[in-house]
C-alpha cells in the first residue's frame, strides 16, 4: 500500500480522485430550474419524475414544467412567500423527507447574488446552490479531531466527519456559521478555538438521494485549545476522537469518511500539516 504520508504525488492523486467524485456533470435528462428568468438550479431526472408524479398533490402550484425547464415565475410578487408555499406543498407531498424550518439564501450560482430565501428542504430537490462551512479541528500538537456521525442521520450515517460542519443559514457569515456549528455539534465557544491557516473554498456538484447537490464549501482549520471539553450538543454526533494524520489517512482509504469530508480534511489539514512538519524537518 502506498504511504500517502510520504508520497506527495500519491496524496495529490487521491485529492484529484475525490475532487472528481465531488464535482460531476448533471445526469442526462436533467432540466434547469428557472426563477423569474434566472437559471438557479438543476432538477435531475429522478427528482423531476417525483415532482411530475406529485403535481396533482400540489394545489395551485406555481411550478411549470416544460420539455426545456422547470419554471417558477413570481414577477411582481413576493418570491419568498411563493417559495414558502411551494416548500410546504412539496413537503406534504413527500418530495423531501425532512422539514428543517431553516431558511437558506437562494443565490444566483454565477454572480452569488441573493435572489430570495427558502426552506432548506427545497434546495436539493430543485438543485439550488447551497453554501456550507466545514470546521477542521486540530489539537495544539497537530492531531485531528473527528466526529462519528449519528447512525440515525439520513446522510452518511456512522461515518467519521470533521469536528463540525453545516449549512450557512440565511444572513449568516462564514465565521458566524462556523461558531454556531462548533457550539451545536462540539459544545465549543470562541474561547476554546482559534482559526489558523488559509481558508479553502471549493464547489461540489453531484447527485444525492434528494436530488442534486450544488454546494459552495468554505473550509477552515481551527486549533482547539488543550483542556477544551469537546462534546456533542444536538445529538448529530455519537462520539469524538482525536487521531493522528496516519489514522485519518487510513480511514479515508477505508471509505470510513464521507467523500466530501475526506477532500476537506486533505486540503485543509492533512496536506498543510505535512508540509509544515516537513518545513520543520519533522517526519
């Protein structure tokens, strides 16, 4: 087995492979979702089929489906209100599995201008662009914090994740979202952590059970001070472990880490930490 820790080329190949996994083209037969004349999302065939089958359960739906697009026109009206009604109808019709009661910014994927705000459950169904934050926690001696995702989670249950991660809510900054997730998922406050290194941002596009994911991920490494009490608050994490880089690489190769988390870990912590150690003459 290749020693990823020692072989920078092999590490880069793994990063490239994970990048390809997380950045795909929409499947054939997908249609654009157009809001007031702007293309804002991608409806994949499976989601399109579910929407068509449920149209009779969506009374007075503002959605129009043609051979070329899924269209929502609310010209001159309250776009947020129209999206709220659509979200409630879609949830009642079983088109997404969980009502979060969380508003996300609906953005133009090209300009990143905020066009409206909508219930989180609509985003994968219509392939709308989401923004997320990943907090990669490291100890003061360079080990990595990882959390075991609850086995009751709908996505990637029982896999090892970053210290904290989640969607950026409507109106939140990246830093605010990071601290909120650290509080909710790891029980930490600003006095327990501090950011280091450069932020990394990349886009992920791939099919998911709910439809299509088009996500801009903002990732940052945070040092967790020695003695901080890392513990779950919201029930989404079963356990936390502090592991070394070799252990993390083994878990990534064993696919015990979600592909997006693996990419974040490698780009934000593993590769920078290995470079920093090499610069200090450590092995």
